[in-house]
C-alpha cells in the first residue's frame, strides 16, 4: 500500500505505509460472568452488565478532553477506575489495556498513550460483543 502526499509546491511524494493487523483475542473471566448470572435472574444480570459497559464507555469518553490536551496527570486516576471496574466484572483485556494507558500517562509518553487508548477502545468494543455472545449461551 502506498500513501501519496500531494502538496501545492511539490510533485506527489509516495512512501510506504505499514498496515498493522492485530490478532488479539479478548480475555474475559467467564467464571466472574457466570457468577454474576448465577447470583441474579437473567434480566437483572443483563441490566447490570449493560449499565457497567455503558459506564465504562462514558468514562473512556470523558477522558477525551484530557487526551487531546495531553494532560497526562488528568488521565491516570480515571483510567485506573476503568481498570478496576473492568477487572471486577471479568473484562480482563479491558482492565489490562486501561492499566497500560495509566502507565503511559504516568511516563508522559503521548505516543504510547495514544496506542494504548486505541487498544482500550477496541477492547471495550470487543467486550460488548463477547459478553452478549456469552450470556446467550447460558
């Protein structure tokens, strides 16, 4: 794949673009999900998971202003909360990605933070699908 950059003063400049394909598998703790669905009736458990997933999405969205300003100090606390909540619900990949974002923010590493934030967002998207696929099997 070539990416072509055209500028008004110069002829097109072609340079190679590397496409990264993530072959990740989502890590969820099925035992924690099974425990949740065993403790509550199906509707209550589904409602709880829906609220948790929505809350995690809102917390990630709330990080965007600090992310755009590269306000690393404002990111660590909220993203650690995301990790803790995700871990308690069995969403291990989401929790791990959140803690990696926190580590990148603590190091004031903007590139690593952007990469790990993208991974956190992908992990949450995948978790939504995995959780709903899992609960259908119960």
